[in-house]
């Protein structure tokens, strides 16, 4: 069984920064893709940052230049550094991995950007 646990969310003022973490555990033989998604109230879940096995990264236009995805393959962990946060970044942030056995989601962590 595979588990993903996100952490690092919270309340931050506009212009502030947060770093989210995602820890994967269980029967993981290989992670082909790490993805950070977010879902705001009454909005569709969107992929905002992704990293494939060879390290190539991709970002949604809405976060490009402000957010950075990274990973630590020795620990099966991924991170999302979020800078210059805006009120429209408020959402539940979820981590997802794709392995040879399927895709797995974490439970999410709330990020609220407000003064």
C-alpha cells in the first residue's frame, strides 16, 4: 500500500512564502511522476507543478516564476516552494505520484493567503 502525506500548509500574508512537503511511503519501486495539484472552493482540481523521473519540470502559467518543485529521491519526498503568494493561491494543495502500479493521492494541506 502506498501513502502520501503532505505538510507545510497554513495561513500566510500576500507576498509571503511557504514550503510544502510530500512524503511517500509503502511499496514504491519507482516514481515516474511527482505532481502538485490544488483545488479551490467551487473550482476544478488543477495541476500546478510536475516533475518526471529524469528531473524535467513543468509549471502552470499561474505559478510559473513563483513556485518551484523539487524532490529528494533518497527519501521519496517532494517539495513545493511557493514565493510571492497571492490571495488567489488559496486552495487545498495535494500531492500525487504515478508509479508503475498506478497513481496515488495525498489527503491535501490547506494554504490560505490573506492579510
